[in-house]
C-alpha cells in the first residue's frame, strides 16, 4: 500500500557510518537524500534497501533479518537484501536498493540501483497456457508470480467477483470502519493486468472442468482450453437459515460489494446486531462502533474466540469490546429476524436496523468434485499443491495440504496463506518442484488492538501466556503433547517473527 517514500529519519547514510557501529546481524534506519533507507549487515556484507514495507508501510528496521532477507514486523512480508525483491506475500512490490561502497572501513550509500530485469524462462517443459479459476488472493498472486518468473505464455484469470482482485482483510477492518480509503482496496491498478498480459475476466463463472481434454466450460456455454490449471475458488459464507434471514438489512461480509453494501447501510443505521463472534464478527463489531453505531453480538459460545485463542485471550477480547460499548449475548443464537429486531433463543429481543451474519465460511469445492479431484473437507493437494489430477493445482481457502509442522493435512482460511500458496503453485506450474512449507500467519485488528498469529493449532491442550494481556504485551504459545504449534502475540512484533523463523527451522530440520 505504501512505498519507499516517507519522512526520512536517522543518519544521512551518504555520509557514511563506522563499520563497527553496525553489528553483524544488525540494522540501522537512515536516509539517502529524501528517501528512507535501511542499512543491514550480514557478516562482511552491508546492504542498503528501502526502509518501508510496501504492504502497509511498516518500518523494516523493527523487523527481523533471516539470512539475506528482512521480514516486516507487522504482517511478515519478506524482502531480499540483494535485490529488494518482495519474496513473500503480503507485499507485492519490491523495495529499492542502493549501491554501498566501503572506503577506509566506512560504508557509504551511493546511488539507487536499477530495478532487476524480469527473469526469462526456457519454454521447454513449460505450459503454453495457464488458466486460474478464482480472482482472490491466491489467484492474483499466482498470475503475478507467473509473469515475475518469466512465463511468456497466456494467462487467463477467471473471477466470479465483479471487482478486480482486492485487499480482502481490509473489508472488515479499515474500509468498513471508514479509516481506509477506497483506493487502498484494489491490489493492482486497472492497467496492471493489461500491461502484464493477464487476461482478467470479471463476473465470469466456470460451469465444469473436462480434465481429459484440458478444457473448461463457462456458464455462458463457451469453452476455454488450458495446459495447466489452478483452482483458487475460495470460500463462501455459511448462510443462516432462520425466518427473516433474507431481509434487505441482513448482510454477510465476504466481497467488496458486501462491504460497500454494509457501509451504505451505516449511513442511516442506528443499532446493529452481529450474529457470530468469529474474527470477522468481532472485526465488524469494532468497525461499526467506529461509525458510532450501537452493536450487540450474539453467539453460541460462552467465551469469544476461546477455541482459537483460549479462555484468557477470549475474555480479554470481550472486555476490550465492552469498553467500547459492545453488548454480548453469549451461549445463545438468533432464531428469527424482523425488519427492526433479532429474536434470540434465550428469549431476548434485540433492536436492529442492520444485521451482519458471520458464522463461518465453507470452501467452494463443487467444481473440483465434478472434475473428479480428491476431496477431504477441501481439495486435497500434495506438498507441491498439485491435486491427484496431473496439471491441476489448488491454492487458497479450498486447498488441504500436508503440513510438516503439525504432521497433519490442514486447510487454512487466511489471506497471506492464500497469497503464498498462489506464489508457490505458480512456480510449480513452471516446474520448480517447490514444497509449500510456509508457516501460516494471520492478523486481526479490533479498535487499536492488533493480534498476530503464526503457526496452526487446530487442536491444542495447553496455552502458555508470557507477559500480560491487560498490558497488551504478551505472547501466547499453543501446545499439544508438549509441542508448540502456534504463537499469538500482542505488542511483540519481533517475537512473532522469531516464532515464525523457529517454526521454519523446525521444518527444515526434518529435511536434514
């Protein structure tokens, strides 16, 4: 979302610094002229790159050096120190690089280097055409990565959405709260896809896949051939089937159109009921409060987010929301909705001129099932994200892959995971034979509270809290059988990155 441009701080690195002032593995934020620059040292090598993450503008100096890369403290994007390349989502754009010269033991930052030319790839054993079904995080990342890796064949990106690929996490956070501008939401400009030769087709649905002949049939009866196919169809909200659930003021939040509809309703809404205390439900509640709408949350659990975050963190979240005026109705659920109210199972009636339902999502696997792909609560893929049908890959919310950290097959509904899977799937379509071993990561923002979560603990038997929830300074480790599977942090961005790196080292040790 941001670029290298920001108000420069720290030393003018063009004037040089003492080599020993920058310890091995250390970073220093400074500037070269008006541009913020990060100086990083690995052994005898010193690198100078843009100091600001190109995703949401985080200061990279607060991040973590891992090998010849730096990781963003906020959302775990990763940049190469030699090239500035964005190596991992959620950042899509590179940071700049500067030439560093050492004279008399003093490193000086000089001119900005030219952007590295796109890679070229031999056409041997590479498909001539790639079709991607799904215009969300995974599909967009795959299309971009194909071009970035030098693929010169045709790319067709089919999206059922009416909008070009966008920043889905923002829909329940800043955009809904009114703090993020509309031009933040698209991942790319309208011209990006034309300039990169990506045939983006919006409001386009696939009716069937013919794997034997490598063809797709669209709902308009036209056909589309492919050499390689990526399914990234995502998920859809679970619908609540109760009287009144189809009324005009009842909304779900999945798409940009959904978020816009809720924002439009907020102009005249006074009281809202959020049904469901999932992350999406709680983020919606916080965003509606930012618009001074009265909010009630109704959910069947007795502690919000207890299954994922544990009882202590769940109760902490409840207190945060209560401090902002949200009223909880837990251990119950909605039984009917009228034009002005929501009736709960416990007999309560809540006034509401806006209702948002967030009770989970389900993967869209019908196309994969029809095509004969292996299904197990999602589309089953191997460690390379390929399905049981050669040439067909799956990524994002629908993909269930073998996770070496937990030793289980898992499916994760997180934006960053989807983007990283799209990147890996694209490289494997081109023959990279690259395992998908990225550690899952997501974040939530509610009011001024941010929680980062790295790893995957679908089931855990112990939650160890280091620090204080109330002080907003803690790390929570989730263990099963004594093994740490995930870590959630508040106010400890670097510790979150260190946990991610530790998980990756554990995975890498399995290969040795």
